[in-house]
C-alpha cells in the first residue's frame, strides 16, 4: 500500500471532535488522533467504530473539519492520519481511496424531484424567487451551501454550473452534515452536499441536461488518505484497514468509486 507521508511542525482549532471514551480499567490508554474532511467523515467513523471493537485498549480521537485544516494538522504533527478532499481532476497527493459526488438535495417531503440544468443554475444564482416558478410548491427558496472555496462547492459550481455564481444570499454552513440537518428541517431549503451524507430525511434532486447535452457531468471530488511519517502501529493498522477488502466494501456502500487511482 503506497501511502503519502507528510512532514511535521501548532494546533489549530477544530470545528468538531468526537467524544473520547477512556478505558474503564484504570490503565493509561494509547490515543490515536485522526482528522477527516467532511466528505470522508462518515467513512472514517465506520472504520473507527470497527477498530474500537477490536482494540478496546486504544482511544481513537476523531476530528471532523475541512480539508485544509486536516492536512495542516497532519503536517504539524497533531494527528497521525487524515482524510482530505481534492478535485478529482487534481494529481493525487495521497492514497486516493474514493470518489464522492456533490449533489443537490431537498427535504424528503419536497415536491421537487428533478430540475433542468439551466433552472438549477438560475435557482442557485438567486434568480428564482418562488418555488412556484419551478412547479415545486410556493415560498422563497433558501439556498444552503458551504463557504466559498470549499472543495465540494467549487467543484459543483465549476463542473455542473459552468462556473456560474451562487447567490450571495445563500445560507453558509460549516459542514455537509449541518447542511443535511438544515435542509431536512426546512421545507423551502435546497443544498449542495457530499452524497456520502444522504439519509432518509433528504432526497437528491436529479438534474436534467439541457437540449443537446447527453448528460450532466458528475461533480466528483476525490478522497485521499494521508499518513504521518512517524505514525505508530495503531495508526498504520487503521490506514491498512481503510484500504483492505473490508474497507473497500464500506467505501462501495457510500461512495461512487472505491478505486479512483
């Protein structure tokens, strides 16, 4: 397994941290610190859950954040392993383990099941002021996205929207999970998220290609695995479990491709 090794050098604040459960036998635990981009977090949570069952003596400290911070924490020696997201068209920087689609979502109860490409661009750009313009109920659409510069947002805007802009009135949320939660609870909302975060509360909106276009190009990002050069045995074992047969099965359940290399 060819894993990217990243050099070392102060701890940045982390948006979301999984709770640490100390061992109950009074012994000092081995702590393995990990960081993941939001698209990779559902996968790493599953991998860690299985590792905890096999190694109850190890505490896995899992940090959810954006890709740039995950990579910075690895370089600064604050975590031993990181999952990052990069545009699928970029050269690999680590072990490329999966492709993840960026999709449009609405609440499961929404009448909107599909949308023409040109209408999707107009809607996200803020040029559709009522859902009635799209025969999808009534009320002002609420656009919900990640911050400008986030990998998934920018890939979707470039690939699907042909570099058209997203309205400045859009609600900005810090993670894909936060977007899914908000869209699920707000009937007028529509968001762009990693497909790995889809659940029964929301529904993907099919984008219909414009006349003369065979299909809408998939807005895919690549999820890559980075391992610190001084990673200890538990971190190395965890990395190997991600690329193992069992790890590939978990990847195939959640992502479009388990082998994007």
